C-alpha cells in the first residue's frame, strides 16, 4: 500500500536482502549506534521516512489519558519539547533545527532503526543510504515500514545515548530555553521522559486556571500519581506544600482516597543537604504519614538514555528525606549497579552537599 500522507512524495527506504537485526548497541554521545545483523555484518541506522514519524509525535493511544479524565491535560502529541523536529519538505526524512534542540535524546530513543545521533550540535538524522538501507525508487510503503520497525523494536538494545555528565548540560539548556520561551517546555520534557519510561503521565494545559495541579500520572493499579514540576531552584521549597494542596484537591473534589495517591516532586536538581526541603518532606511523612517521592530530570534522562522502564508501584522507592537525601539505591537497582561507573554531576541522584 502506497503512503497517503503529507510526505506522499517521499521515496521509501528498506533493508537490502535478508539479514535480520539481532542486536543494537548505542555507542553513547556523538557515536552512531551499531546494528549487528544475522549475517555478522554491522551497520548504522538510516531513516526509513516513517509515515507515522515516531521520532516526532506520539500516537493518540500513546498520549491518551484514560485514568483521570477530569484532568485538563495538554493534548500535545509532539515528542520534541522544543518542537525542533520538522518533516522535511523534500524527498527526505525529518529535519532537526539545531538552534532549538536541547539534546534531550527523546527523538533518538524513539527511532526504531537508530537513525538519529545525539551530539553537541544537537540531534542529527542520518538519511543516507548505506550497506544495509537502500532507497526503493518508490513511495514509502506504510505496511513495509511497519513490518521493518516492528522487527527492529523487538531487538535487544545495549549501551546508552549519553551519560550523566551530559545530563547537566541538558538541564542547563532546559533552563536557558524555559527562560526564553514557555514554561511548558520543561513540563513537556518531563511528560515525554515519563512516557518514554512507560509511565502514563500528563501535564496541565497552559492557561487552565481551574486546576492548580501541575501533572498527574498512573502510578499503579487503581492508584493515581500527582506531581509538581519545579525547574526553579528557589521555588522547590514550595513544592512539598503544593503537593499537599494537590492531594487535598484530589481527595475533596474528586473523592480519591489519600492512601491511593502517590505524590512526586520533579526538579532539575536536588536541593543541598542543608535545604529546608528535606526536613519538610520528613515532617510531612512523620505528621501526616504521606511519603512524597523525589526525582530529578537528570535521573529521568539517564534512565531514558539507558532504555529503562519504570514499573508500576515503584514510586515509594523514590522517597528521600533529611535522613537519607538520596535516590541512589533505587537508581542503582534500575541501572544494574552501573551508577558507580557513571560520571555524575551534583544533585542528580542525591543532595549535593
Ligand atoms: S528518524 Fe527514525 S523514527 Fe524518524 S522517520 Fe526516520 S526512521 Fe522513522
Ligand atoms: S534531542 Fe530532544 S530537543 Fe533535540 S530534536 Fe530530539 S527531542 Fe528535540
């Protein structure tokens, strides 16, 4: 079936011959991923010009909010939080605008054939033919692309897109971008990172004044997560109190039992050990029995860069307070112990000092 889509003129691409992909290794920052084939050959990816463009947008199902419909969720299905990925006007794959790219790697993680590489110049799409991927001389074939991408998605992935040191750079780019544009940029970055980790997560649409809650997520079977996203280091001290407010709203207005709510604070970096933040988290746990989890954008990036998923009911493991202001135990478990081998930056997994 020939493609019927805005890029109907795009020429299709497909693998040459029969060799199947058996393993994919992401070589890290600035290194093209290596695809190992069943005939022993190795190659890098090349854009298939997917009709559904998974590097650019989510399907309706992927972005659906089917667990808390009353929440006024941002309906964006755009993968890139800065909208840097555009469909090429010509007979080619997506184009990434270097000046808008914050190097988060979300598009890289979603490309089934590993055709996007993250570098200091931003993410770059490889659309060239190589020894495996060749142009077909015909329009993109929807069913053929779906079959190829299904096959590639079933292949084991090792390695990582980038490392913890680079996460600090991404966080700096997020702050810089948010200061020049919409606050929705970091919110959608967090949403999309959560979606990439397998967590149904939704942020409030911009301008909705009837709902103060930043974001909600499905945190487990018959459980609801509520999250405050704080990208300003000064404002994070307000986050625990804001979360209490959120829980009160969910309970009083929507009759959601408090014991089924998982509160979470997402920040760019954790506050210092001496920050009041950690003591307030402990006070709330001691007095109200409510354990507020904490996670950083840096931790979300590293989990996504290493192709991890967050299972349901994991959120209590992200609890940290003044006695142990760290989420390293759960990260170490999720990353298979590799946390010690990573170059880290202050505040991504524990209080900085
Ligand atoms: S870059 Fe990857 S996901 Fe995007 S259109 Fe090309 S092959 Fe598809
Ligand atoms: S790396 Fe992130 S910011 Fe850059 S194009 Fe991809 S999704 Fe957008």
